[in-house]
C-alpha cells in the first residue's frame, strides 16, 4: 500500500469482538449441563488458587528438658502433685557484645550494642549473648526468645541511673496492679526459653532511684486499678508520674532459667516473674539495701524452683504475690506449685512472706532445708482484714532460724499497710503445716492473729523447738495441732488461746517455775485439748477467763 494513501476508518465489528465471550459462557454452560465432576471441594480449591492466601510462618521450635525437682530427693515426699519444670536449652551459638561495638569502660552506654547482639543471635536461631570480662554500662536490656544473657567470670553489667534509659514504657505489674511503666532493667514479655546465667555481677544503681518514691503517685495507680481504668490508660514512667521499675522482670513468659550470677541494689523488687511459668532460680546471690528491695517476688506464676541461693535483702527475701485488691481479683491468677529449698536467707524483712497482694491466691508451696538468720520475721503470712486474699496448702520443713527480731512464725489478718484499697472481702488462710522448725532466738515464737468471721484453719506444727521472749498467741484459729514440739518462753503465759476452736497442744512444755502455762480466753473458745503426762499439775497452771466454760478444756 502506498505510504500516502489514506485508510478509511472502519466501524467496530461488534459480532467478532463479542464472540469469544459467548463461547466462554457456552462452554461453562455445557460443563454444568454435562455434570462434569467438579464437586464442591474442587470448586473451593480452585477458588483458593485465584485468591491470594496469607503466608503463615512456621512457629519457632525450642529445645527444652523436663526437670523433676524431686528426682534425687529420696528423703522427701512432695506433699502435692508437682509437674515437671521445663528448663530451656540453648544452641551453641555465641554472640559477644564486644563484636557489636560494646566498650568495657564503665562509662560508655552499650544499650544499642547489647540490643544488636540479642537481635542478631535471635534472628539466627538463638544462643548465648556473652558479656565478657570487664565493666559494661547499659540501659534497659530486653531479651528475645531462645536467648541466654551470659555473664563471664569477671563481667560486671552496670545499669544506668538515668530514667530515660528505660523508656519507652512497657507493660509491667507494680505492687499487684498492671501498669505501663519504665522498663525493668532486664525485661522480657511474651518470650520462651530465656535465661540470665554465668558467674558475673549485675549492678542496679538502685540508690539513684530511691528519691522517686512519692506515695501519692503510687496511690494514683491503686485508684486506677480499683476503678477498673483500662490498662492502656495507666501510663506512668515520667518525671511527673514516677514509679520505680523492677530489676529483672519476665511477664507472660515460659521456660526461664536464672543461674549462678550475683545481683545487687536494683530500683525496687529484684527478681519479679509475673504471669509466667516454668521458672528455675538456682545458685544466685542477691544483695539489696534500698526500700522495697525484695529479693524474689513470684507473682501470679507457677511451676517455680528456687534453690541453692543466698539472699541478703532490705525487705522481704522471698515473697509470693498474685495481685492487689480489685485489679488482682479481676485477673484472678494464682501463684502455685512453688519449691523453695537449700537457701540461706538473712537480714531481710520476712524470710518468706506470703501476701499481702495475693488476691489471685497462693497454693502448693513447699519450703525446706533453708536457714533464715537476722530477719524481722521468719515465716510470715500477711493480709488486710478487709481484702479478699487466700493461701492454701503451704508446707515448711527443716527450717533453721536464728536472731529473728519479731516472730519466728506469724500469720496476721491485720497487716498495717496503707497500700490496698480494701473492702473486697476477707482473708482466708488454710492448710498450713510446719515440721522440724528450729528457732532459738526471737521476740515471739508463734503469732496467729485472724478474724472472728474468717479464722485461720488447719494448722499443724510437729517436731519443732522454738524459744523466745514470748510464746504462742492464737486468736481466732480453728483446728490447730502442736505435737512433739517444745516452746520456751521468758514470759508467761507460754500459750495464749483466744476465741479459738479445736486446739490440740500435746504435752505442752511448762517448766515448774512458770505459774501460768496457758491462758484460755473468749466466749467462742471450744474444745481445747491439753493432754499431758502430768495433767493434775498442768491443770493448776491453766487460767480460764470467766466466759470460757471449764468443760471446753480437757487434760
């Protein structure tokens, strides 16, 4: 065709353009009419190939080993069913923080270098993030799953005293109330297979935080929990709303190992596993001097082993918690299945303290082969008279105490704290057992101070020796048994029983020089049994108040 020839514009040929669509429709209709065997499953599978499907990453796998805490304990029978504890095992991968730019001069902040080492190690399947010998300054350290933060011999991990190094805020629990606050110094949320191990030291610079202790700010948080303010709106962690963070806190995590290191002087509670399970704390040393510097606070967590450790604390050495007041009742997660053994505890408030924030309850605790020296209290349960808390099935065996300032054993429902909102119910303490308890020096051997409408119930004390300035004081107790036990008291009476029922004191120790061995008081008192080898002599040394009927006391 010549180049300059004009081509006439043609009209679209509709029939030819539409013909292919007709053929497609005709073909589909024929298939349907002929009943081609495209069943519903086939059609669904075809549809799925036409619609992009989300890519689901496989869940990571972690190596663990199940630990039976009593596998090698032939001398002890566990008083409750204890599941195996899942202990993490880490790949033989080592990420040395020095290789990521960290500097051991105690002044350079290595926060980012440590974070990079953790991230790289986790990305490649996990392993050991090594803190070598030297002094390493850092801000908050956040662990990832399958990471062991390992401190070599001679390593000192020093945490900054600048609160800004613990921002942004993270989900935490502060004295039993959920909150967004400064990050704990070492922190993990929702992780599996995590650890802090090695023979190094961890220093918390806690003294710098002590000025940040405004009780009014703390009570602001309590009010938020009491009024059910959404957790996302409970945001603290600023100069105006300063709450001190815990030192080491794991929240919503599983399979945790803390082993061999020493830790000193954090901002507040030292080790605080929360909403977590399968926790082993072994062969660590804790030294704290500041206010509220508890040693180990197990909080709404389960399947825990604390062993072979040394605690020298300024507050409660080992504390069991499960939430405060209405916020704790709403969460309602107990602390349970706790084994505490072979520990040396000294100079704290309570050697072991159960309460006061236990709205979710505490159950199945076995503490044995421990020494408690120089504490204010030895074994202590504490609660406010108007708070719904509970503890059940507690066992204490082979406990040696000395130089206890107040009570070797105390259970009180009149704890004098102003921390809780209250008015949620009453405390309940039940099923508590002691055997082979030795305490030669304390102000008072045993005090149980309960409520008339909620007595402490089912307490046994066997094969024990306690000596103190004062003896045994029971108020509102039901089902109390003391057998093969010697109580020595400088003051008389040795036993004071008030408004209690079903009390058995088998062969109560009563020296000849003691004029009043037992004082029995209260109109509600019933069934006091004092079987003795010398019942006539003992009867002369038992003093009944006028409201106690003589037929309620037997010898």
